[in-house]
């Protein structure tokens, strides 16, 4: 599995999990993404994509309590996110154009 096989939303979920300092639980991830997307994130979309990332062994789900789960990146998920960040960094001069 490579990061490029994921949807943009799934890549954003990996980033959100990494960015949330406390326990990245479902509603915290939704709030994080709602701040970045023009339209509110549907709960079904959020949890279906989290399940996909779990199935692909990029994310784990651990219970916080009876109703809430925390999501964390696996080593494979962290490697994929790091690779994506390094790729973006490598092409950033081409994206930003000539500097004045």
C-alpha cells in the first residue's frame, strides 16, 4: 500500500491523526477536518474512511471508553505520511516558482 493509492480525504485523515496532540478521537478528527474543508464532514464518510485505513494497517483504533475510540498511526502509516511530506518538500521550489 502506498500513500498514492489513498484518496485525498484518507491522506488528510492521516495528517489529522498526526496533528492532534491529545487523543485523536472521531469528533476531534471531524472538527480538525471541518476547519479545513468547505463543507462539513459527514460522520459516515469519516468513519468509513477510518475503517479503510485500519484495514490497510495504516491506523489503529483503541477504545478510550464505551463510546469513544482513539486513532493512532501505525509505523506503516507514519512512514507513508513522512514519505508524502518529504515528496511535497522536494517539489516545493517548483510549486512556489522563482523567488524574488
